[in-house]
C-alpha cells in the first residue's frame, strides 16, 4: 500500500463513512491536535523514568482510540459495520483509569502552595508541553461538540488527561530528584 493517495490534494480529507470535509474542519483540527499530543508523549517517553513507561504507552494507545472516535461522526457508529471494524470509542472506564493514576501519583507528591512553572527535569518539561497541547485539543473538541454531535466522553477524557499530565510531570520530577519550579510573583 502506498503512503500517498492523492485524495487530499484539493484540501479535503475523508471521514469514516466516506464524507469529505476541508482539512481545516473542526473535526480534523481536534483529532490532529490529539495526534500532535501523542507525538509529544512519544518524545516524553524517551526521557521519562521507567515507572512511567507503561502508562505512557497506554496513554498513546488511548489517544489513538480518541483520534478514531473524533474522526468518526456519531452517525457512523456500529450500525451496518462488521464487528471487526467497529469504531473504538472513549468510554467512562477510560476516564476512570486516568482518575486512578492521578490519585495514585498525587498521593506521593507534596501539596502545592503556589503555582509552578513548566520544567524541572526534561521529562517533566515534555509532559508539561504535552499538557498544553492536550488543553488545545480539549478546546477544539469542545468547539466541535458545539457544532456537531460527538461522544461526550471525549471531552471528559481530555479534561482529565490534561490533569493527569500535570500530575505526571510533577511525579517525573519527584522520580528524577528534581523539585517543581515555583512561580515567582513579581514585586
């Protein structure tokens, strides 16, 4: 199979079900930003402590599910689709997994008494960058949800995901023996 299809040469791309949309469509921007976040997790994984490797891979896999969910209009659900090609969707259990990790890792962290800057260790810096991209993906997904019907779990998952990345960044600093960088209020 060739990597190029030439079907997007006129600035359109296909969604699940065959509908063609402009490449700047909100749906494309939302799942494109999810893909960008996934790439950042790949970068973070190259410098993250071993304790975060399995969770990061699991998150990358779930981001692929989220991308498929966002790329597939709700009208193109499993009706008339073979079970083997059914569209994966973000489920409430996916949100619960994130909440469990947040609770588990946050229990090891010192309480915050002030804002912190993105940074500390290289792992934390990459995770903070992924967090900011995940927030953009969330904003775009919310805009998409206002324009079209989407899986409501997608927005919930993205909201929790950015919280998790914040906690993961702090936990990566802890595992690397780094302190979080406190924000210095100007005089």
